[in-house]
């Protein structure tokens, strides 16, 4: 089983993984991380002080991180490992989209096409992608001053649109989600104890995926839905038109 937690900065992904491994000790974190590449990261306040090669462009940095993530998840696709990541290729795609929107000439058309294709390939290898959204009523994780809070919110919004597309827009979903044996996206949020209870909705005591008939998706808008349902996004949820208008 390969599980990836995805979400913007400072939503408690690392804490969630610690709690997850305590609940399901057969899982482990990967031995290596994209952070080991020592590439310049976008407003990465918690990694300040690390040696970085600042001569690398945003696009090349995003490409190397994406390639690392893709090769890493493919290398562990032998079904003998039980791994939980603190990131997924969707995170990389969200930051690439953010760069294209906010930094002039940072991201080329060709790299956008390349990114969507590689993310689509990667979603075949994950079993679950657990999205940890920003939910104002539940957010109690401290945010360091050096973290750009506007960027944090914008990345969260992009990820919400990408995750929503899995259920609500088949055409857009086809651009970045594997057509067969793709990862199941779920949403995990709320206080620490509640997050593990949400995972228990999907995983049995041994850490395997429950039968789909017994699974329930709980998302950031409080909706409980069958994993086989085609979800209609409510009026307050971000829509794909927002993505096309604001992020292309």
C-alpha cells in the first residue's frame, strides 16, 4: 500500500503521519525525500538554513522534484512495502500552477504539458491520496511568520480544485488522473483524533483498504459520500471554471 498525504503548508501533514504510523505501525515513511535534492523551494520557511543551489530555475527545480516523486513511487510499487508520504505529485503540480500564475516566465507551456502527463502517470501507483485541506474552523496548527499565508491559501485552493475534478469533471480529470487503477482521493481534516478516525473509515485494523461498499468519503464540506458515487460539488465549493479562469 502506498498512501500520500497532500496539502498546502502547515496543515498538519507531518503530525498526521506520526499519528497514522502509531495507529498502523506496519507503515513507514520513505527513506528519501525530495528535500534531499537541496533545490530552492518556494517560500519554504521551515527549511531555511539548508544549503541550496539557488542557480536552478523554478521550472528546472519543479521538474527535478516531480521526477524524483514519480520515480520514488514507481520504485515502491511492488506491493511488499507499506509507505506513507508527506507529499504527492499533486502538490508539485499545484506549485507549478501557482508559479505559472504568479511569476512571469517561470513556467513554460511545454513544462505544463509535461507536468500533467507525469502526474497522470503517477496516480496509477498511489493507492490513496489523502488531501488535508485548510478548514478555518478546525485549523489549530501554528504558522511561522516566514510562511507566505496568501500563497498558502492559494495553493490550498488549487488543490481543492484538482481534488474536486476527480468527482465532478471527467474531462479535466482525464488530464492528470490515471484512467485505470488510479489512486482513491479522500479528504482528511479536523482535530488530530478525528483525522485518524477518518482514515479508519477506509482502512481496516491491518492497514488495508476496506471493501468499497463499506467506505465513506468525508470531505472538507462535511459531506459523507460513497466511494462509488459521482459527487456534485455544492455552491460554495471551488469549480473547475475557477481553475480555468484564474490558474491557466
